[in-house]
DNA sequence: AATGAATGAGTGTTCATTCAT
DNA sequence: GATGAATGAACACTCATTCAT
């Protein structure tokens, strides 16, 4: 619980009190980390791109890694925020009768977020493998909390008779990789292709729910 | 075409003529690149782990990047090898009546490969974003050739009446992300979990083909 | 002469007009300079320890070295103060018939001073070798004026027949190093040992006087 | 015991296997450390003065501090070497009937050593206060072993009736500070003055012995 | 008077690469 | 073929000092 609070406190602290220079540093860092990777981006390059002195970076962020985490931790927190609200099931009951509707709503919602945080998200998934702290945050928040919530959610729709009798973890994995597959292809692999987003989502949800086989 | 030749030539060159020291260098490099990333692994660390002098690395590989490519390019080539054989369709006709069977066979086959080349594969997907040459190789070989072949393959099964009438690229994307989703979760996220591989594949193919909806 | 005035002016300036913050800065600086040395102590560390902003230090002391000198120069001045009074010989005639008595009185007096200014004294002797200004002050005030005065003083007691016929400079050096040897061992090397100060002084004076005394 | 071995192993290892560049680095470092102090000497300055690349320093010495210790530890070891030979007392019995003779011999011997290692010795005493490892070495080797040996030695001459009945530690301290007082004044304070070394030693020994001698 | 953000030169150290042996 | 000493540019980070508030 305190962990959760922490991650969200970081989130808001940062959002508000960023000085102008700090803002520029973060922007430059995001751009460069995404393009060349954290390890291959030097603080002097960030400083130059941000138009500040190199020392200024270290006045705001104790280390280069601090700067990375200040970008990537809040992104992870915001990414999973919709799933850690306390009464998710109530929302679902009230608003989404069908798993299909829930999926569609969720994809749209997260797509909106990713569209605006694509670069930070890219950094997040690129750097997770190299930083134990990130791995740990990922494990704790996503692999455990969100996954578990999602499993219960699938159970919920199973009880309603909407989902076939396969193990819920497998269903969750299948749903999740299909969704993230779409979003990653859409925003990371081929971001400049001409997409009809709504239709792609529609089709993806349809394939998840109905599969691609005939009759 | 010459690119393609290149990639395969490298593949076989390497396999055969590796001296003992070279073998040790490559092994050490694979282990460290996977763990800490290319940029964060120093040639001196590789040399130490391989038990050779630092200069020896540069006798065999002109640059550090050469060493990376000697690991990663053949891996990409081998990974997609089954899809670039000239008469894939004939094979399919002869052996796999149903898309389902093809999928199952393919997943099993690639799983076998990944199991033995997991570390190199990990490096491959981790480093692609940071190296234009790799991006280009990926684009040319996978995003174009393999994807295209896959699309024709889906068309093939569509004509047989086995696949619903959605745009083939969407179907391919869906199939591919579901499969890679499984393999990545299985081998990269949770490699030490207790998996019943055969059953997972079974279920995944079933979900791709039938979806998760009821009735 | 103007130098001398300077050194004493500083001495009193400081004593009186120190603001509260300034006091804290000086205290923090003394503590840290003694422990880690001038060069290895950063102004930011001093500021933090003093509980003031870094800029505040530079409002009171133009440079970091100014801060050092404001600590060390007055200490040197006070240390040698008893020797630069104009009519030392009269005092001696009036009060100390024997060299022995003079030595004992002097050691006791300087010991009192060192006990209370040990840390600043430590800084003084540690930093003298690295700062030309301090070397110069030392040379001018101690190596010349005080030494010369001491030589005349030994001559004085020689005339009284109390000191053997060795060159006065050698006698002075011997007396001085014996005394400072005691004080340095006592206060810098083994400050927390259990000392019987009076007895140590007694013995040291006895050894010096036996050494150079006449029958 | 193993400590002792260590310190002497360093001593000889180093003496022999120094490459030409390493020799130059050490020479440059000694010169600069003595002049400006360890903390105020930068590795780039050392490199420049030694005529090598900065990286070369770190090929031979893992850190800047390693370089310091490689200079200063052997110096301390050699300085105290004559006192840690196993059968010091036998030597004394055989060669020096009188404390006076022993003192004279020892001063001459150590003076010879200091003359040739003055700069390293200067660094040693300047840096001891700032480096816990050096403090510890000093405490262990000098403050304990050598001091203790010296005390027994004074006891030895006391039994022979040559030294007055004052506590041996005080006698040792007095002798030692008088001797080091001479050597420090001679070699550090006023190295370029015109000294009659033999006569100074003669006088100092005389004053010490008169001071603590019997009859 | 006091602050603390900003600076840019400088720090110790690591790097990929070269080359004489 | 293999070595490892040597390089100098680059690295993350710290420094004393300035100045607008």
C-alpha cells in the first residue's frame, strides 16, 4: 500500500513543481533515451539538447539513473492506474455488461494514454530488462497486482457465461498480448503508417472474443 | 538478395570456423549482452569473462559492434529461416490441411529453436531499437518478407474457407502477436515458472482459432 | 609591522562582529577542515553542516580560502601573541628567575590555549605546507620573530649562568621541539589517552633543563 | 605478522617491476603530492608531468589513492625497518654499550634514509591525518610496535644504570621528539640552510643524554 | 542579509581501439 | 594468433562561485 502511495506521490509531485529548466531537461532526456537508449545517451548530450549546463541536470537529479526513473516510474504508474482503483468490479458491473465492451473501452482508454506518452512508454519497455529496480516495480505492480485483478475480472465474466472454460491466466495472457501486440505494432513498429484506429480496435476485440476460425 | 546472402553466409561462416578462443568470446559476449545490454557491457569485461586478452577480441572482430552483429544477425536469419524457403506453400499443401495444424507445427518448431537460442534472441529484441542496421535488417526481412509471406498464407487458408473475412494483415498481426506473446512471456518474463508447454500451445492455438467467446 | 597589525586586526574583527550564521559557518568549517582537510572539504558540505545556504558562505567570505584564512590566521596570531609583547625581557626579569620556571609557565600557558583551540591549531599545522600565504606568515612571524626572541631569551639565561655553552639556536630548537613534541603527542596523536598533564610537563621541563642546564 | 609481511612484500614487489612509464608516474606523483598535497593534485596534472596519457595511470593503479599508497606505505615500512628486526637487543649489546652511541648511530642511519626519501616522507606525514588507512598503519606499526620496542630498549639501558629513573614512555617520547624535531626542522623547514649535520647530531644527542642521563 | 538555482571548468575513472612484442 | 601496455576521448558527477530574487 505504501509502495502504491509512493509511486503516485512521485507522479504528482513531479507534474507540478517542474521548473522551466527541469522541464527542458526531462523533454530532452525522453527524446534521447528513446532514440539511443539510456546507456548510450550521455548527460552532456542531454544538457546540450536541453540548452542547460551539465551541472544543472545534477542539481535536479542526483544521478543519471534518477533522471531515468523520474521519467519511467510515473509512466508505469499512470499506465496501470485504471487497474488499481479500489472498486474496479463495481465500475464493470455498472458500465460493461459484456467482456467485449470492457475490452473495447479499456483499449480505447489506454490507447489515448499511450498516444500521448508513447516515447516514455518506449523507454519503459526498452529499459526494464537492464534495471533491477524497474524489473522489480514491473513484477510487483504489473505481473502481480494487475495480472491478479485481470484474472478475477475474467472469472467475473466467466460466471456470466461469456467466456469459455479455459484457465483464466491463459485467457488473460491471450487477451493482454493481443491488445499490447496491437498497441506496440501500432505505436512502436509502424507509427507513421496510415491507421484507422477505431476499426483496428474493433477487429482486434472481435478476434479476441470470437477468434479467427470459421463456424 | 545480396543482403540475404550475406546474412546466411555469416550464419555458416561462424558455425564452422570458430577457434576455441573465439568461441569463448562469443559465449561470454552473449551472456553479458543479454544481461546488461550491449552498451553497458565493456570489451574488457567480455575479455575477462572469456579468459582472453582484450586485444584478442579485436583480432577476430574489428569493432565491438561487429561482435554484436556476429551474434545477432545469424540469430535473426535462423529465426526466420523456415519462412523464407522458396516453396513454403507446397509444404503447407502437402502437410497442413488446416491453419490450426500449421500454427501448432510452427509454434512447436520455433519454440524448439528459441529454447536453444533464448539468450541471443533476447539480445536481438533488446538491441533492435538502438541499432539502425538491425532495424533495417528487421524491416527488410521480417516486417516485409516474412509478413508478406504470412499474409499470402492466410489468404491461402481463407480460400479454403477456414478463416473469417477480416483483412489478412489484421489476422496475421493477431496470430503473430498471440504467438510471440506466448513465447515471450514463456521464455523471457517467466522462464523459471513451471510450464506445461504442450498444453499452453494447444490452448493458444485454440484461442487464436476459436477466440474466447462462448456460443 | 603592517602585516602584524593586519593579523591582529583580523583577530579582533572576527571575535566581535560575527553574525549567528557566520558563527555557524566558521564552526562547521573548523570541524570539517580538521577532519578531512581544506582541499577535501566542499563549501556545500560546510553549508549543509552549518545549516545555511551555500550562497551565504560567499556573502561573508569572498572565497573558500578566505574562510580558511579567517580561521587559521588569528589562531597563529594568538598562538604567538605572548612572544611578541614588546617588553618580554622585563616580564622575565620580574617573574622568572630561572629558565626552568619560565619554561614551565610558558608550557602551561600555551597548553591552556591549545586545549581550547586544538581543532584550529590542527588545521593550521596541516594546511601550512599547502598554502604559500600561510608558509609566509609562518616564516615571518614564527621562524623569524619568535625564534629570534627566543634566542635572545636563551642568551639572557646563559648570561645568568643557567645554560650550558652550546649555540643558542640549537638550544632553542631543542627546547621548542621538546615542548611541541609533548603538546602534539598529547593533543593530536593521543588526545583521548589518560594524561596527568602537570606531571608530564614537570618531567619534560626537567629533561630539557637537565639536558641544557649547567651543573 | 601477516600485515608486516604484506607491507614488506609491497616494498620489494614495487622496487623491481616498475616499467619505465610507471617509474615516471610515480616520480611525478611524488613531486606533486609533496608540493600541493594529495587532494589538490589532479591525475591529469600527474599524467602531464609524467608525459603519459591519463589512462596509463589507471592501468597501473586502480585508483588515485592506490597511487598514493604505493608511494607512502613502502616509505613507512622502510622508515621503521631497522626497529622491527627480530633481534634488535642482540645488535645493541654487541655494538652499542651506551645509549648515547645507539642514539647517534640511529640518527645517522635514519638521516641517511630521510635524505634520500625526504619527499616521500613529507607526503607521508602530510597525508596521515586525512587517510584512515594510513592512520591505522601508523598506529599499528609505529605507535605500537616501534614505540614498544623503544620502551624496552630504554629499560635495557636503565638496567645498565645509564638512564635516570623517569617513566620509560616519557623518556622515549622525549628522545623521539627531539630526534624527529631535529630531522623535521633540518629537512622540511629549512632544507636549504647551511647545516653542519654531524655537529647538530652531536649536540642533539648530547642534550638528550644530559637530559636523561645519569651522573 | 540570505537564498538556492545555475554555471562550466574540472574531477577521477572507464572506454574501445591500436600496436609492438 | 595472442597478448596487454598504451592511448586520449568520453563519461558521470562535483566544484567554487555568481546572481536574480
